[in-house]
């Protein structure tokens, strides 16, 4: 069964195990040879790592962090559409952490690049393993701090401010993006802006 269909049907524990299994199998398949000298590698029995018998290179499963940011301006939320989304669906902005970057630097850079806005007051929400193929998505709330929406055309086909009672179609509930948006809406509804 494809992992994506399991995400909508299985329980949390099974999903967690399946995510780990998919990530590990993919990693093992992609590291059968040493990336440094080309010798076939072998699995170390006591932990998940591939070892090169010739040069000693040790390779652990790779995790690629990515940052997701939901921006609030007063009681509005910024949602955007990638051309890759299902028709009509809007979501929070996201992008991969680049080499040498912190999560905070990545969030600020991605928002500048994708929609031309400045943000402040980043607050951690939660994270989610997303093994397609090896992401760890880390979600934040942020406040609008300046600029006007200027979508980067190759990544964003539309971005706008939405009120919580007039939202467009959103990603599926299993996704971290949807959990982030739902959490922001419920905090706006209850006036919990200080917490949010
Ligand atoms: Zn090697």
C-alpha cells in the first residue's frame, strides 16, 4: 500500500512506524555504494548506518529539514498556492533549509523569496516527519512585519490574506500545514492572540 494512502486511514502509531520504515528502506537502497570511493557498503548490525569497508565512510539516514510558516496580520492569515497543489487549494508557505542555515534564517529567507514579506516573532508549533523522500517539516507561526505581497512566479501562483471564517480549500487534515492553519484559526476565534 502506498504510504500516502495509509496516512489517511491508519492510526498514529502505524503511521509513525510506516514513515520510519519508508525512510530507512529508501536510505538503504540509495547508499549501496560508498559516495566517496564507490565500494559496495554494508549495513552495521547494531544501528542504522551503512559503512564502507574500503575507506571507512559511515553514512547515517539523511534527514532534510524544511520550514513551514503561517503568517498572521491582525486577524488575517497569509495562504498561498503553488502550481503543484490540487486545484483551488491554498496552504502555508514552506521551503527547505539550505546548507549552513538555521531554521529561523530559513523561515525569513523563504518568506522574502516567495512572497516578498518581512516577518517577526517566530513561534514554534510542531514538526512532522515527511518521508517523501526524507523531510522533517518544522512548522512556525509568525507575525507580519512589512512589505506587500509579491509572489515569486515560479513557486507561487497566488498568495493573499484570508479571514478564518472565509478560508479557501485547505490541505488534508493529516498534513502539518492543515494542523497549523486549524490551530491558528482556533486561537484567533478564542481571542488567544497572545498565546498564538
Ligand atoms: Zn568508501
